[in-house]
C-alpha cells in the first residue's frame, strides 16, 4: 500500500525470540501486554522446577536480592545508575508509596494530576489527598507534587521532561522500553512504571519505582514492611528503614514475577532502546500515513501527535464507532487493537514484534471491515479490555 516499499529492519530477527502466535493474527496491543519471550518460558521453568521445586527455602539465598538486581537492570533501560530503582509491587502501590513519602519529605502541598491521566494515578491521588488533607487540582498554581505520564496512554503524546519547581513523579509505564528515558541526566527525582507493557514482564509482573540517590535518606515508605526494614532478619522491635532504595520494599517479593521481568528487560536491553525508538517512529509514521490515505475517508482521524518525535510507540485513531470497530476487528478480522473511551481505537506497534508489513495489513483489514459495515450492530456490552 505504501509506495516506498518495506524499509529494512535491523530488529526483524527479534521476532523469532518470542513464542509464536497464530500466523494470521495481528497483535497490536503490546503496549497493554507485551508478547511472551521464549527465554521467559525457559527461565520460569528453571525457577519453578529447580529453585522452588528442589531448592525450596534454601533458594532465598539467591532470591533475596532480586528486587534490587532486577531494579538495576530496569534502571539500565531508563537511564538510572545502580541503587535507585526497585522492582516490586504494582505501579499503583508504588505511586501511593512515593506520593506519601514526597508529602512527608517536602512538606504538605497540593497534589496535581490531569483529568486525562491514567485512571489509577488519578484514584491514588484522590485517596492520598483525602487522607492527608491537601488539595488535589488539575493544574499547579504554586509548588506542588505533580504526577504525570511520560507517554500518554490514550494519545501516545510524549512529554518533555524539563527541570521543574514542582516535585514531579513521572509515570513511565508507556515509555520505558519504547522511547529513550534518561532519569539521572534529566534530573528526575521520582518515577514509577509497570513492566508488562514494553518491558515484556508478563501479566501482573512487579512494577518499579525510582528514587534519586540523594533523596533516599529523606524519603520513607508509608508501608512499614519487614522487607524494607534495616537488618530484616534480626526481626527486631520497631521499624527502621533500610539504608537504600530497598526501604521501599513492603512484603515478600514475587520471585516468579521478578524472574519474568528480568528476561523481558534483558531482551529489550539486547535490542537497544535507540534501535527500538527508531523503528517505533518509522512504524507509527507508516501507520499515520496509511490512515490518512485509507481510513480518513471512512470516518477515522489520527488523534496522536503527527510529529513522530512527539509520540511514543502507539497511535490512536478517533472514530465515533471505535468500540464496536475494535470488537469486530478481534472477532472478524484477526486484529487485536484496543479501545479507550470515549472514541479511540488504540494501535500499539511494539517495535520488537511488529513488522512493517503488519502495519499495511492492519490498515487493509480495518478499511475492509469498516467499508463493509462489519461493526454495525455489534454487541458492545460487557467488554473487558
Ligand atoms: C499501565 C499503567 C499503569 C498500571 O498500573 P498497575 O498498578 O501496575 O496496574 C499505571 N499507570 C499508567 C500510566 C499506565 O499506563
């Protein structure tokens, strides 16, 4: 469909590193759940059969450092030197910990979150604001604690990280592993993110948090768990935080989850974020170009930034019937995108698993389905994703 043909793709061999899906399936939702690396299957088999099955409690010797070790590996993807990233809990819980800790360390101040922000971020801030008696506002008017996504989950818009008078907690869920992130270089103080999107950690894999090293001494987790205590196994009276970022651990970490994150992030590191970013921009540009040509006449409009530098690795197409279209694509066309209310068809183009031909074929199938009215009369009740 594109006159220029298919560009050369140095990342093409990486597709082979993932477990196969049906040959005809176009999986365009890797920004919601990344595909399964073959190495993860092997690793989990070893952890389950050898380490858990035979090693049993003795394996804690090797497991105990996993949140810090895997955190450092995630750090290598997001530009954080060792000792500042911890892999644990969910993004939601990590955000809760950091917002409370920031309020304690920097003093009471308004919390800021946009009404367009990812729901869990808004809900957590509503709860913390109510518990701590500080205002929650959509825009900062004075020194505040701001929570903001680096890549917007709906439009894919990429934020510019600049020095700020505010304490900004960046949510990297949609950016880590898809666009370059340089936390140390950018002077970021605090960040959180999940690992099951572009970092390939699997459903419910542990998320991560980043606390810049010079702030660690002053920030304390509101959850006083035994894994975050200094000299944990002395089982002493009272809680004292551990010295480093591991003070943000709460309870026993998910060892199976951490092993899966380690394999996923290794694969991303091997491919290299710069190459992933270059292909991501080329894939999204191809989609935007084809959407203008073939989907605009069918009522679609590109809702993502048109400049590839200003967007992440997904493109959202606005259409009044986006919900029935997304469902019909799954049921009738072997295309898996997702829908984001009220009217966005979100198309994730994970650079490690999406081929340029897949973009052409997806546009062809979307156009074909909508032109023949395949989405008309589709039951849209009870849809989960
Ligand atoms: C996916 C995502 C999350 C996920 O939160 P969990 O608690 O790990 O489920 C949070 N924030 C943003 C911006 C996301 O895109």
